[in-house]
């Protein structure tokens, strides 16, 4: 008798001790129960708080000892912070381990490197809820989305009670325009959420680039509902994003999935792409799937045959 066993989703989690980071773990565990998580804490200069450095300072004649002390104390604090994240992940039902990284800036680039190193299926980042004009160009969540080739789940903070409740079993809304990026996003959503209903939402902006019917993959049993949202020709990315977000809210979706078209980071920002506009304006978790993202889940499922399988 054959059985199919799927290895738990591999999550790389950015954790800095903020309420947004803690809430992201809680939300991520609802979307991906029983995942394996690396809780990554970036250990950046000056490696210790200002008050701690003041306490350690004994004068310029002991500068070497001072540097050693702040690095020692800073590492201890970094380890403590990562351990808190691991504890939160464990309480949420994840198998988690700490990943403390010494960094000198460029967290987005470092997360991209880490996602490849641990072969993550999903990178999870919390957002402090800054949208529109308040969103800071170059924020960690923006940079992670731009530089990693793995799907990035950005969880805004705070979520409303109804939005949090939708995480556990709400449908997955996929923005779909027939482009290669949208096709990758659909394939990724299908594999990452195999038991959830999928809603394929196409915004009629007159610029669809392929087959917008979005047929599910052969052999896929996931329920797919296709939605045609109203729009106008030449709509700006923010307008398309607003239509998708409104649809996700009305359908009580647990997560909104959007793909990218492989443009450079600067061009994506200047053009106000649908992916980035959705990321900045959505008030529910957004999974951004890069156009070159690995087919998540392809190599995770293994089929085994065992005479005793029926009894286990």
C-alpha cells in the first residue's frame, strides 16, 4: 500500500522582538500548521543597547576590553531574543530552532542568503502596518521581497479579530492576469495550500497578458473559483491592488497571493507594481511570489510503500 508523506513547510522567520514579529509568528502558524521554522535574529552593530554600553564604558584606556565586552553582552542579548522567538513558535505549534546572524546591515540581502541556505519554502516577515505614503522605501519587508527568490509572507500588524479568524481555514485569493509571474504564483499557492479552496481573481484592466482562465494543474483536487473584478483600461497598480484587497476582504480570505514580473527592484518601486502596491495597502497577510521562485513543495513529497503501512 502506498502512502504519501509531505515534509512540513520550511519557514524562515525574521524576529526582532517587536509586537509585529510576534504577531507574524502567531499568524504564520495558522496558515502553515506544524511547520519547521528557523527563527532568525539579525545581530547588528552596535551589538548592545546604549544603556548597556554606558555601563560597560570605563575610559579610552580600556577600549579593547570595552569592545570585547559589548560584543559578548550583545551576543547574549541576541541569543536571548532568538530564544524568545523559538519559544513563541513552539507554543504556536511549530518545530523551531534559533538562527542568530551577525550582520552589518542590509537585512534584506542577508535574509535572501539565509533563505537559500536553509532551503526555505516561505520567508515570514512581520510588518508594522505602515501603508501608502507612510511606507518607508527600503524597509526590511520591502527589501526582503525584492531580493529573495523565495515566496515571502508579509503579515501586517495588527490584524482584526475577523482577519485572524480567517487565517485558519479561509480561502486563498490569487491575483491572476495570465502572466508567467501569475502562473508561478498560482502553482505556488496550489502547492503550499493543498487543502484550501483557491479564488482566482482577475482585474479587468485591459492588459491581461495570457490565458486568464488559470486552469488548475492536472491531477489537482483543490477547488478553484474564478472571479472577474471590475476595472478600467490602464489602471495603476494601486487600483488593481485595491480591487484585490477588497475582494479578499469580502470573501474572508486567509491570505492574498500575488506574483511579480521579474523587474529590477528600482523599476518595481517606481512603477508601483501590483505586488508592491498590494503589500503596502493590504490589511491581511500577503504572499509575494517572485517570478523565479522555486516550485515550492515539488521535492517535499515522498511516496513510500510498506507492508505495514495500513497498520500505522
